[in-house]
C-alpha cells in the first residue's frame, strides 16, 4: 500500500515528515509513505503558491500508484485550490481515500460533494508532534491500512456521517462546495475561537438552507478557547438552541477535535 | 423628531448614553433622543437576555412616536433575536429608519430582506467615545435628521448599495436572513481579523450562490489586524481574486469601517 502526503494549506518541516515516515515504517512496515516535496515549500502563509499546491495534489491524487492521500496539516489555504483541482481529478483520484481535518474540510467537503473518492476526518502527519505516543497518527494509518474499527469515533451508528471544523463549515455554507448532508449526522469541532464566535457560527448552521434534513448534530472537542468574559450559556445550550432552530436533534458530544482524542469519522456510511 | 436607542447586542454605559444625548441636544436641538434602559442591562455577553433585547427593540420599533431606531453598539448578539422580532414588526416599524453597523448588520440585513423600513450603515452611539470631536455620531444624526448628503460614503453613485461587516456577511450567507443584493454595490469592512481570515471570508463571498448578480464589491477600512506573519497578498489582491470568482468587478476601497472615517451607506438606492 502506498500513501501520499501533500500539503494543500500550510507547510510541515522535513523533520516532522521524517518522523511520520519512521513511525509508519515501524508500525505498518508494509506501507510506503511518500511525502511530496511541496510539503516543505513556503510562499507567504502557504506551503507554496496556489499553483504549486494544486499541482502537487493533482499529481498524487491522479496517480494510480497511490491508494490514499494523507493531508500533511491544516492551517489555511486548501479552499484556494478547489476551483483548480476539482475539475481535473481522474479515475485514479476517484478510487482513493483522502484523510485530514481542520482546513482540509474544504477539500473533504468538495470531494464529497462531487462523490470523488472516500473522505475521512482524522489525524494528520502534523499530529506526530502531539505528546500522545503516536496515537493520533497511528489512528489515521490504522484506518487507511486496515480499516481498523477501533479507531472510529465511538458514536458512529451506521447512519451516514460527516465531520468539519466549525469555521470551515461556516465558510462552506452558501457555496456549491458544501456537500448534500441530508440524513447525515453532522460532527463539528472547534479550536481557538471565543464562545461568542462559536455561537455565531452555529447561527449560520442553524439557519442554513442547505442543512435542512440533517439527521442530527454532534459537538466534538472545543479547545484553546480564548478568554473573553462570561458568555452566559454552556456549549450544550448553544448547540441545543441552534439545532432546534434547524429542526434537528442535538445528539451530544463526540470524540473529534484539535486534540489527542481526535477519532476517525469516515464521510458517508463509512 | 424622535430617535430611539436600543442595544440588540452588547450594553453601553449610562455615561456614554448621556454623552450622546448631550451632544444631540447641542447639535440638533429639535431632536429628542430617547435611550431605552435595556441598553444598560447585562446578561452574560449581552445587554440583557434575548427576551429583554427583543422586547426593547419591538417596543421602540413598533412605536409610531419614533422616527428612527439608532442601534447603541455592536459586539455580538443581534442575530439571536431575528427569529423573534422580524415576525412581530408592525406598520410603524416599516415607516422607520434603522441605523448602525458591525453586528447590527444582522438586523439591517434581515430588515432589508423583508423590506421593513429603511436600513442605514453608519456610526452608532458607542462611537461618541472616539476622539473625533463628535464627527462620527454627528454624521449619523445628520443623516437621520436632515438626510445630509455630505455624510454619505463618497463613492455612492446612485446604484443600490448595502454595507456589512465581513464576518457578519459571512454568517448571513447561506441563510434566508441575507437580503437579495442583485444589482447592488456591496460594501464590506473588517476589524480585528487576521488577513487569512479575511481571505477565507472572501472565499465564502466569492462562492456564494446568493451573491451572483452583484453590481460590484468595495472594501472599506480593515483595522486592528492581528499580527500573523506574512500572508503574501495585499487586500486589493485578495478582493480582486474573489470578486473575480464571483464574476463581479472589484471597485476599490471605500470610506466605511470600525474607525473615525465611517461614512453613511443607506441600503438600496438611498
């Protein structure tokens, strides 16, 4: 099995890439993890220019020699290549898995909207830097290599699912890049956003015309919340309010997020 | 003429309210500026509970004794009362002007979507705290009282216009609270957001199905941008890119924003 790593948003260091490859060589010796050199480029905020990031993604996605694309890290920027890459994906791209989270939700969402490949929300190579003994990256590899059910988010119940960082979901709402999530359980998570912003993003979700017909909403981890005074409502109250406006059940918390406990959520019926 | 001040988001102090009333008494002695006591309530993040803020807005908006509603300040929270207040507005509410900016874009947008009253993007009572000799609040009063054309944003050219804080616009996109802006020049401004977030919000604008048919986009002031490394593009480049994706012209900069130079933009044809 061959897994290709590209970075459609921000760069990783060669050291982080080498660590992931070493980890994979020890834990899944049958797997070849190939890191595209684009992952180390720097152009302003991004891992290379839009053209460089798009070209690297297309090169690996369209190569039938790869079984999966593992996104190196989030940050910001994968939305800027959607218009370029989506129309150029071939049959080999449609046969692949795509795994990542955070900003990669733009690509996962757009690929799912067009039913190109299998999209998976889960840990990325950058997570090798977590002090979790490799659990995060091991979880992503265990899913890609073995479809190991132990790494799945424990609330998955057979209904179709999709998972997004809330800010990325808000950015997708109102655009054709948002997939049809009718009958899906929607998982959201957030990092480094004040509670009033989470409430504001959930206003958009709760009022989104495109999201009528969800089976329910779950909230993952909300971490590194900046101090901003007392908001006056708990996260569960916020979620209950806006899910109610949308007319779908709030199903409670979930094990996804920008933290060590980021379990795997395959898009669709899994 | 009577102008009513309410606070659908965050509170102001009695001192700020008194200062605005004193300023109005000196500069426009024929005008009665009435401050609803709800403006001073505190409930978590907000100027009173959702019910209290909705009730104060409805009380003044539905009162034929007021000619205009002047929103006290932004912050966050006016979106939380839209579903309650919009269906309860009467004929007196439809005869009024509504003036504010920032978070008040939720109310201005929703009122404009339902063609209730005349919506105006401009300075608020909280701006009495700016060291601009009262120019900001004077500008708002000059429009409400005299329709003084000198306070209008200088690029207004007779085509219909609308103005929003970009984060509020992003939150509205994809919801039925966003008005139909076909053939409008859209003004946006932003404060305290990193450049990558402005780019991300403009991705949503540039891809928003609801915003096809704009006459063009203008960018107001972008102030208090947090340091976040080199992005790699100027604001004009960002605007040009996403306006191009939407297929509408980027018309350049404009004199609105969270700063002293916040000129008046009446929604619609003015």
